[in-house]
């Protein structure tokens, strides 16, 4: 969607603007709640250790995922 002067909008429709506002509010509320009432952060693996796979496979999958997530691949 373009504005009359020819610039392209970042959020072009009311529906996408509503979704953006709701998601922003949800993340803000979650952050504030965790700030005041949350427990100290604990590191959790994506797959639990007692999964069907052997421990070395679970560790490899988790490390590969986090490497991809942080852009280290």
C-alpha cells in the first residue's frame, strides 16, 4: 500500500496494525511481569534430556539449533 506521495508504508492495513499492537502489548506485559515477579532465568534445552533420542543426539541437535539461531552456522 502506498501513500499519496508515493512512499511505501511499513504497516499498510488496519489488521496488520492491530496484530502489531497486540503482539507488542503482549510482549511488554510479559516482560514487565517477568521483571517484577519472575524467577531468575534458567537455561533450558529445546529437547529434554530424557527424550527418545540418545543424549549425544539431543545435545547435538540443541547446539546446532542455537548455532543457527545466533548465526554461527
